[in-house]
């Protein structure tokens, strides 16, 4: 941390080029947001089981309990990996002063995060029929 410059890259455009800067204290913000997000995702399942009279539906499509639990865990895991990759890219670009290589991984993982729930719901629907 002390070896990093006072101002570091904090935002990148779609090509992976730096287009925003912040103080190096920003490096602590992303892990805090990631931890909060993961706690919310991981607590949703146990809290929902206490209110079992509430049904989980997505587009009026009820999910099986195992599918729902697996979905939350996988989304939480992928979100953690996404935050980790972004943090590594921030530190790497702060140290080198250059845009991170392989920035496309952020988009690949974000795409998986968006598509995965729909795939899981389709597979769950096929199990019922």
C-alpha cells in the first residue's frame, strides 16, 4: 500500500483504458462492497427458510429449493471472483501506471453472472417436465 502512488486508476472503459482516478484509499472500498454483497447473497437463503410461506418466483416460475440454494451460492461465488479480478486489475494498473492486460475477463465473468440464472431456471424447468 505505501508503495502505491497517491492517485491510482479507479475506472476503466470498455477497451480497458483508464478513464477515472481516485485516491489509493479506494482500494479498501471495493473489498468492503464485495463483502457486504456476499453477506447479503449468502444470508438470503437462510432468511428465506425462516419465512417459508413466501414463495420465490422468477417471472412467475417457482424454483425448486435446491436450485434456489445452488443459484445463490454460485452467484455469490462468481460475484466474489469478479470483485477479486477487478481489485487485482486496480492494483496492477496502480503499480505499473498502465491499463491492465486481459481486461476482457471482467466482461466474460459479468456475462456469465447475467446468463447463469437463466440457464439454471431452464434446467430446473426441464427437470419438472
